[in-house]
C-alpha cells in the first residue's frame, strides 16, 4: 500500500458514498494483503479464497462505518481474522454434521455415544463456555486453537509474555474440558485429568 493514508481516506469516503471506481481501486490495493492473511489463517487455498471474498464483501458493506481511527490495513486484518474464525466454525459444524450422518449408518451400538452427545448439545455447551471465558483466555484460545497461530505468535500479536499466553491457554482448555466432563462423565474413560 504505497499510496498515502490520505488518498486511502479519500477513496474510502468516495467508496462509502457509492463510487464503484473508488471501491475497485481500494480492492486493488488491499486484495494481496487480505489474500496473504487469509492464506495464513486458512486450512486450504480454497478456504483462503473464500475468506478473502468474504472480507471484501464485509469491507464493501461496512466501509461507511470505518472511522479512520486506525489504518485501513489494521482494520482489514481484524476483519480477516474474524472472517477466518467464522469460516472455521462453519467448517467444524459441517464436519460434525457429516460425522453424525456417517454415525447414523453405523451399527447402533457404535453410533449411540455420538448421537447422545449431539442430542445433548455438546457443541452449544462448548460454545457457551467459550463465550463465558475471560476476554484474554477467549482471545488466546481463539487464536491458538481455532486460528492455528503458535503461542509465541499470539504473544507478539497481543503484546503479552509467552508464559502468559500459555497460562491463559491452559486455563481456557481446562475450563472447557471440566465443563464437558461434568456433563458427560462417560468421556473420562481412558482420560487422565
């Protein structure tokens, strides 16, 4: 993004007012950045392309809300992280649905535990516990376990000491694990706490 922030601000204002040419120029300036970030956050090149397209759509829809308090690239990085997390959640739901479909074709004795867990709302329980975590633990768990960043990278991103990141990650995982095991003690078989 060699052009000045002022010219970006002018383009943003014009694009927010509906100037499609200004929006095309902005897309040309940021597309490579967004694609690289998405590639770093995605599991496959196809996922990265979907995330990139989602970010550009979000940029188009929300450009009028961009207040210029940060650089355009800083804002788009946050949008990309959020889009990647959303994409990852959709993918996990799709994989869980596919696993449940496959389980329905197994003999009843093998499929019953999976059906029971799904019926008891395990994923909604995990999501609920995740939302109730303290902000730092939720952020760290999201960045490490959902987005795939290394704890050292997360420490740099969040301006924390690596030991603080590891401690937050441990506490978040422990809280979620304890919640699941309290509701589903049958899962403790073969698992040491």
